[in-house]
C-alpha cells in the first residue's frame, strides 16, 4: 500500500511540473521564451527582435493561443492586438502604424472576418466592408455577401411563382458590436419594377421580411445597412470613421 501511494504522489509531481522553453538567435540573443507545463505551452509566451526588444506577447493553454496577444514595434509602440478563445479570434483585431495611428481594424465573428476598416497614417478611414447574411425559406444561409464598393448588397431569388410567399432574414454579421443597425431594402420584380421599402429596424439587429409574389420569375433584393438612425454605414467611401 505504501508503494502505491508513493507512486501516485511521484506521478502527480512529474505531470504538474512547470519549466521554460527558450530559443536563441545565432548570435546568442533570446528569440523567444515560453512557459511549459506537461511538455505543452501553458502560460506566457514572449518573442523578441534580434536586437532584444519585445516583438509579441501571447498566452497559451495546452499549446493553443488562449487570451490576449499584443505585438510591438522596436520602439515599444503597440503594433497589433487581439483576443483568442481557445485558438479562435474573438472581436476586434486592430493593427497600428508605428506612429500609434490605427492602420486597419478587423472584426471576427465566430472566428471568421466579418468587418474590415483601412486607415491612412493620419487615422482617416479610407475603405471598409462588412459581411451580410441573407437567409431564405428553410432558415439556411443561401448567400454571404459583402457591403463594400457598391452602395448595397444584391441577391437574386430564382424561379418564383405567383402567390409564392418568400420569407427572408437579413443580418449584418457582427452587428452586435455596432449598436443599433437599420436596413433599407429594395425589391426588383421580374418585370424590372423597383419597389423601395422604408428603413427597417429590429431589436436584434436582424430584419425579417415577407412578401407574396405577384409575378412569375426571378426577384432581386438589395440591402443597405445604416447605423445609429441615419449614418451611412457601408458604401463606396468611408462614412463610419471608427468602431
């Protein structure tokens, strides 16, 4: 019985031991240092420039990035940052110029990019786009588009019959980060009749739209997204300076 107890205690100590992993450049300067537990990266990871300045600081959990990542220029100014949840990017990942101004800002939704902004060296937004989800009928995403260079996202619904009921769900991906989002929807009938609709708002930043077809053929749906009542959100030029 004493032997078994001793073995269990010894095993616990070995598995729970923490040590550091260091790697060096050819000139002997530190390249990176990482905390290891059970032979896996667990804890802080720091990488360095050849000249010794901190390049990036991460946090690992079982060899997976888990937590904040901060990158730096040689002068110590923040170059980029972002948050990981078990290896999945969550929320905003801004990148900066070495003068401290933002270079671009990327929003990740469920690990995928859903919003992007580009800035000049003075901090002015010069381009942006956003992902929009367009769902029809059986609650399946039938199209994923981007609102960017054009004023609106456009989608066709093919082979519609008279009196067919079309149900749509339109959502700006990551809209929970933007506050109140509003949508202006336009309908193009098979005979090219344009039916503009009033801006629509929904408490969940999603819009549900139902229409009954009066013509046979293909219908088109256009979508423009707005934020905070009337501010133009996505289009050919930046109107949203920062999020």
